[in-house]
């Protein structure tokens, strides 16, 4: 590797030009790199939603869920299929193998659904591929001075929406809150009876009206001409004059009007509003697009005086905050590393030479990231933050060796080249081992790889850049800046020599003490909590007001607006969105819910006490005794909880209900379980109509009753050049059992009461029907403390295992803990592969097995400090902690390589014992400098506020700081001890030879 150093000295002008070029391209790349909060990543899940206003859960199951389940059964790569059929909607969630390309999976699902035909009144199936890029970039509220009139909605659709759609880099702009206008035919029961007409006659009123039919070609005026018949129903008067029977027009037995669909509700800050949800593509800059959205929103009021557009939420603000926060931590880390170097070297010029590697390495890293298509996000900046201390390691070793050599020999170019050559192999091997730690991340699959690979690429580029700088720029600058500098003499540590001599003379005592410490740390690991990755302090909250299924929609709306008024009075609130009911716009995002649930999206002001707001909302529970009021950020009730699920599958709904009750009773008393819920409690009263097949056909009776009781789509017509649906309104609205019994239906002998052909019975059924892999199932969900996830999961698994379930019922524990276990398994596998690659590099470097084995000894002892550090800081063991251990593999072995490389050089003219003592004393300063610099650079990550987005790296930083502290001490003492033990025979012969010589 000294070739780089020799080339640098031979091409000084080129090096100066490259330095300036790297700095310039680095700055340019920083401003060109697309900024976003998270990298684009697909989750291994595809969802299918269908909205069917007026259909109950059983109808949705039979008419939509079942045919869709059959259609997607042959989609390749799917693992499990969950379906939810509820009043007014259905949703299917399919999970896939992590190695499946989700874009292809989405196409396969869409193709499978092309053959599915759904009944009238249901939306088409929406296929949703979950991706981090689906996170809305901006929410814009559209308000109008005279309210949501038909003209204003058209203005939003035809004028305002295109204003935003012209922004470059957008994936979509969705306009929400528009109630779909429809022509409603209201039958008059008395007039129909007077005309002796059944209501069903109105079902065919539009049949054959809006058609264009080619009837043939004939020569007209000597030319072959096409002849067609056109129906043009385009106004309400024409519709009202349509004949429904001889001498009877539609307007004689019904009234016709145009009205908005009132099944849904969207309000922003207490007003009926429209929303614009803006998402960007995967390669554009979130901040730049957000600025364009803000600009256009400000111009709307000028262009359209009746309208105002307000950006109520923008993720770009979070991106800028996170980027600035992480950049601040990078700069603080660089400052701390600089102070450490200055304290150790006590020379300003040497310190300046060393820290030059930070801006140069970062500049080259940013350029490489831009060429790799990686965005500037919280993970790439986190990679820079954790690598910044390591960036100076190679330069420290080089400058320290030059510094030390100049104290014993005359300063010259040859001395610098020789000093660099002396450590070149060590720093190259140590850097490659750290880089090798991240190579196996390419073996990870799915979203875990998408999240961690940008982090790994950032660290890899940074370290390779720092190695290049250490071998070229640092020696060249040393030749320029240290030529006439008087360097203070550094004295070797006599204390370290004494401790190491004692350890070498008492190897087994040292090793036994070390093993006891290691064993104690492993014991601590098994008792410490394993948690999920924590969420940041919420600037966005969710509040839900859930009523039982039998609650009238009007009641839900009134109570929701009452709660809305209370929340708008709170000082912490910035903006509030209220939504109730299902719309096709929401279904396109996979967001569907029962119509008796009102959802509030709460956007908080900056730096306010969100918990105070949550507590205030929850104090309102007493005002809604018939509802379930929940509020929170990451988890409901203001907790940071994670959900553990227990799925019960079987053929009998009764047995599943009993099993769910048993499970709830078993786990709700477990410490750390905050709340236990089950969908089996969600029921509503109903009535079953059992038709006597000898008197009538059940299908005909069902069709008749449905058309009488529910709005029924019967076609469409053109109104003001727009195709809008025509709906036949419900003819009857039974409010008692008697009303239901007296429904008049047509039989073979003429009109008759419903009870003459059927039996009516009261029932109490679930308004939600769940299937798992085409089997009926119930889910029990336990909201638990995320910091104790692993322990609670173990307790739940044990409790449920001891349950004696009804025959035919199967139980599966899953949720957050199962996902955590999968992630842990993948990362532990990665860790094992990394250790293997590191060992291979060291074998190639030292050309033996014993030196690498001795170098690896410090690795397990890093766990001692890491686990103790986590216990002291009360940091739970999660995915970021494992990533910290991955970092430690490279960092810890780096110091051991620097030490052992010096030992191998000494062995050419010293005994093993002398080599070890001299190497430890000589390399102690660079090892301590690199360790302390890395530790100090990590401190800002530990102290960073959670809301600034740096919580992603906190667990990692704690592990690295604790592990590196203990590993450094073990490296200086135990690595030489084990090294001599592995060379015991040779060392013994050398000592005897010395004793005989004396």
C-alpha cells in the first residue's frame, strides 16, 4: 500500500488538485443529494381493499372477500393471507417471502384480480404495495369562503389540483374529502300503491336509456354510411318524464334530486374541507418539492379569491430537522476527536494534519453516495455520525508513528516514507476488517436490507476514503508542516509494562479473571430486557373515538364533532383532521375502518408537551361512556408500546370465542402488558330471516329486501357533461320487528307479508369476520412495554402454551416480537459471517492462524463493556444494539491488528516477550487515541434528543462506547497474553536461551 504514498510524493501538484476537487465535489454532492427522512423500502406485504357502502360484514365476505381470496390463492411467493370483512368494507393483507420483488408481487395480484367481478355498489379492488415512499410529503387543506359547494369542488378538481400536479418529482397528488354527487330517486310508497306498482319496477327505469348502438350500414346519397341509435339522458326533467308503466311517469311516483354522498366525513380544523395529499417519487428531493408545494399554496388565494390553501403538515420539516441535528452531531464528534488528538500529541500542526482526513473523507463519501443513488436521510447521516470518530484512526496511527520516529532520527522524506510503510499493512488490514463487517449486509433481505444498506455503504465509503487520505495526504502534509517543528518527546508507559509483565507471568490467572467477567456479562445479557426500536417524541398524534356497531352514524358524527371542538381549544394543537366513514380515496391507501369509528389526525406545535395533550384528551372519556376513546403517538394511550398478537384459528366461531376469552384471561395479568383486546368483543344485534324454500326462493327474497331497505345503484347518466351514478333510494326504513315482519314481498300468489314465507329470529353477531389462510380466526392483541418486549413475549408464550384449548383450535403467537426475532436472527447470522470474513483477512495479512486468533480475543470481551453500558444507561437490547456489536467487530479488531503487526515486526530482531512488551508500550498511545477519539465522537449520539431523529443510533452508540472501552483495556493486556500462550513453546525456548546466556 506504500505505492500510494510514493505516488503522492512524486505528484504533489496532482494531490493538491485532487484535494480541492474532492472538497468541491463533496460540497456539491451534499446540495445535490436528494433529502428524505427514510430510504425507499418495500415492506413484504400487499393489501387489497374494497369499499361497499350498505353491505354488511357477511355480504362483504360472500360477495368480495371470498372471490378475491380464491383469485389470489395462486399468487407466487405469498406466505400468509389475512382478510377482514366488515360493514361497508373488506381488506386482505398478504405477506410475502423477503426475497420476492414486491413490484412483481403487486403486478401478480393485480393480474389475478382482473377476473373478479364484484356486485353493483362496490368499488373496484385497490391493490396497495406498502413502501416508505408512500409516507405523505405534505398535507394541504383547501377551504372555501362559501363552503364545499358543487362549484368549489369542481374548482378544486379542475383548477387547483393541476396546479400542484405540475410540480416535478411528485409520485401523486390525491384530492380527498370530495363527496361524490349522485342522482337519487326517492320512491313515494303511497303513490306507488295508488298506481298499483311494486317498487321493483323503478329498478329498470334507466335500462336502455343511455346507449349508443350501431344498427348497420347502408348507402345513403350514394355513400356507404354507418347508422347508429343514440340515447342521451342529460337532465333531471327528462329523467322525471321517463315512463315506468303505461300512463305513469317517474315523477308521478318518485322525486328526483342531485345530492352528495353523506356516508363519509372529512373536516380540517373544525370546517368541512378538502385535502391534498402529496407524495414524491423515490429520487427527488423532499425539501425542494416541499418548498414548491408551499409556494403554490400561497398563490392559491391570489389566483382564486374564494379559496385558501394551507399546508398543515410537511415531512420536509422533519427531514430538515433530522439532517441538521445529525450534521450537528457529526461536527461535535469531529470537534471532540480533534480535542483528543491535540491532548495526546500536544502539537497543533500534527493535530491539523490528522483532522484533515475528516472533511476529505466526508467529501469523497458524499460524492460516492451520490453516484450510488443513495439519498441523504437519517440512516446515511447516522452512518457518518458513527464513522466520524473512526475517520481519524488511520491518520492517527500514521501521524503518531511519524511523530515518534522524528524524535529518534533526523527529519527527512525517507523517514516519513519508512514510518508510513511501517504501519501501512496494519491500517490497511484494520480498515478492511471494519469494511468487511458490513459486506454481509448484502445478504439480508427485504426491508431490513433497504434500511441498513445505506448505513453500511456510508460507513464503508467513509473508512476507505480515510485510508486513502492516511496513505497519501497525511504523509505529504507531514513533510511540509513538520519539517521545522520541534516535537515534544513522548515517554512510554512504565505502568503498562509492569501490568503486562505480571499478566504474561500469570497467564492462567489473567485468563480466568477475564472469563469470569465475560461470563458475568453473558448472564446479564439473558436477564436484560430486549426491546423494540423506540419511536421518537410524537409531533403527530392519533385519536380515535370508537362506538359499537349498532350505534347510529348520526350519533357518531355528533359526538366526534363535540370532541373535535374540545381538542381545537387546546393550546398545544396546531392542526386537526377528522375523518369518519370509508371513501375510495382512503381505500387507495389501504385505510379502511368501520363507519362507527371517528379518527382524528393531530398535528402538534413545535416543542410542546404532547403527553399533557394526550392526558387532557383522555380526561374526556367520561363524556363518552358508550365509546372507546384512545389517544397516543407511537402506541395508543400515549404509550410507546408494541403489539404482541395471539392468532386463534378454527372452524367454529363459538370455540374461537371461548379460546380467545381463555387467552385474554391468561395474559392480561402479565407484568408489562398494558392492554389486551380481541375482535371477538365487537358484536352487534341483528335479525336472521330464514326462508321456507317451499314457499319462496331465498335469493329472490334477499334481493327484494335489499332493494327495499338500501340505496341501490341502477345506472348512470350524463349531467353537465359528467357521468354520475343514479341511485334508487330505500323504500322502507323498518324501526321495529313489526315493521320488518310486515315488509311486503311478491310471491307466486301475489303480495304477502314477509312472515308468510320466512321466520325472523334475533341474533348477535360479529360485525367483523376475520380469515387467516381461508380459515376463520380471532386475534387477541396485547399492547406491551416496548422496552421489555422479549421478556413479555416469553411470558405470553409460556402462559398460552399451558392453556388447554378446545379441540380444533390452533394458536400462534406473533406480532412485534416475531418480527424482532426474525430481525435478530438475520443480524446474528450477519455477525457470524462478518467474523469469518475478518478472520480471513487477518490470516491473509499475517499468513498464520495464531496471530489472528490472538487478535480476535479482544472481541468477546467487548461484550463486557457493551452490556454494562446498556445496563447503566437503561438501554434495551434492540436491532440498533446488534448493529453496534457489528461495528465493534471491526473497531475492536482494528486495535488488535495495530498491536500484533508491531509484534510481528519486532520478532525479526527480538524475543516474543520483548516484542510484546515493546509493542504494547509503543502502540498504547495510538490505540488509546483512536479509541478515545471514537468514543468522544459517539457521545453526541447518546445525548441527542429523541425528537431530533437520532434515536436510531443511540443504542448503537451506547454499545460502541461501552464495548470499545472494555475492549481497549483487554487488547493491551489480554491480546499479548494469549499471543504468548499460543506461542508457548517458542517463548519458553527463548527464555531458556536468555537464561543460559546470562
